[in-house]
C-alpha cells in the first residue's frame, strides 16, 4: 500500500447552540497557491470556504511571544532539522509558527487558539480576546507534546481539538501519545497513554498504521467523544476514558490527490475538511454516511494543514436531549403494553425488544435522534406470541437519548419508548 503524504519533515524537505452553531473557524495556511509553508493563521467561513481575514502572517505581522509562566518575551529558539541524514541545530529569532503547524484547536470559552509547532515540544496559544493589532502568543514548554525524538515523524502532534469537557486533546501521528491539556489560567498537560484499537477494527486499518491512520485532524462531539479524521480519509471514534479508537468509516467522494489534513464542524453539524498538499478548496461530509461533497465557491488559492473552531458534532441532538429531560415524552397509545426494550440504558452495541402478545406479522423498528432524524431502521417478522428481537446499534450512533418506535404493516404505532445509549 502506498502511503499518502502527511505533514512531515520528509515531505517538506522534498517539496521545500439549539440551532446553528456559530463559532469562528481558523485555518493554518501557506501564503497562497504553490506554497507549502503552513505558518499563517487565517479566519475562514466554514460554510462558504472563503477566507475572511488574516489573523497572523509569518514574517509580516508584528507579534509578541511570551513565556506562559514568567510572561517574559521569548527571543531565541533552538531549531533542529535533518537533511540527508545529517542533524543540524540552529539558534534563530523565534516566531510563533516558526517550524509550521499541523495541529490547532479553538477554545471558544477562553477565546484562545491552541497549537503546537512541528518538532518543538511546546504548547502555544494565541489570545484572541485582545484587540491589540499585534497578536499576543504564549508558549508552555513541555516535552510531553513531542515525546522522544522530535525529528521522528511518528512523534509529531497532528491532531488536536477541544472536547465537550472543556479540555484540549492532542494525538501523535502513531497514536502512542494521547495528551490532555487544560485550557484555563494555569495550563496542565498529561499524557494519557496510547490509543487502543477496537476489536472491530479490521482490514489492516489500525489507529497506529502509518498508511491508513497517521496525520489528519480531530473534531469532538457534544456527548464527550473525539473523532480522528486521518490524512488517508479514515474516520475513528475515540472514547476518552478507555482510549479505545473504533474505525467507523472511510470518506468517499474526495479527489484522489486530496489528503484530509484539517477538519472542523460547520453550523449544520457537517465535518468540513481541508487539504495541505493540493489546492482544491474545502469539502464536507456527514458523519452518518461519510460521503463528501465540494464546498462550492471555496477559496482554492490556499491549502490548509489544519482547521479549528468551537463547534461540536451532534450539538442539536444534545440540546434537544436537555430540553426533553424537562418535558414529558408525548405518549403513543400502544396496542400491547407487553412490548418492552432492554437493556436500557444501552452500554454495548445492541438492545432487545420483547414482543409478547403481538399479532403475527411484519413490524418496523425506527430509532430517531431527538432532532427527529432516523438513525436506524429494522424490519422484524413476528411469528410467535413470545418473541425477543435483537437490534444492532451502528458505530455512528453516538451517546445520548433516542426514541424507539415500532409500527405495523398499516404504519400504525404499536409501541414507543425512550432509549439511552451510554
């Protein structure tokens, strides 16, 4: 298998709320068509793909870079790189994105754009709450962000996002370092360990596989899960507590040259993706079917190594669930109240419906989210007076509240109930 290009030193050397969410979206870009120096920060409209304004342009925008602890200016940076197997070390005037950036996350609560420069073991952030024309950056030096050899592509941080719990999360290319960082006044950084492949991952697709799963970006949902979109179009759902990464799909509909390097959630809950290695604008896809379509009219003059905003997947569903928790569920009149679902809450990937006393015949089970969208349909044939049917839950169904409805061949509702997926 031929691996797709990642944001790596080797590549550089060769090329040298209920309702719509409205978080600003930021892109890490080059200077324009044909440029692969991902050192500029721009604000982009996630819906139209148009660049709105320059936030920071390397070698052009005046800035201040301060040590987060001492607030003293950072003037010099040790920069290491490798050419033809020879390691070089230089001292040079520092800049916030000096060695380029492949991972960024926007913290809308504190109005900060977090990022980590490639090959530098530092967490940096831009304070967007100030109106000063000279952007103010801070840096927290910690080896945790680039464990081991900083020149080893496996250790580069290329995926980062702010989760629903308010913490930032970052993942190394090889998936062996799953890092959490706080976002408040006093930053703390913890390496949670390696990601673990789910047992269902198959076909050579592993969260640790260089060809399928390195590079890319990460988004979060409103129910506490993370989603890695690798450079090679593979999508994994990550449970933060267990560190299990489950492969849930492959993005289709993208150009052959389009590596998925940046990802962010748009106002409608779709995932917008960008490419760092070609100039083809932005694409977007729905997490429920993984079919990508072009964002028509998007700027094709800029590539983007990363996208970041404060929007979450399934935010509408989470808002609806919170609203529903204070309102009684409208009751459908069941034909037979002996029909029941269990276990509830669901903690695995299936639940059962017990049909006792129902007439023989064909029934349809429909599971909808709290926004009314069907996420699962299953046809069931009842032939005995006591029958239990198992309904499998797909990996795309996230944690939260759902409604289960059973209808007969005349489309009459015979049973409804809530279903909690944990």
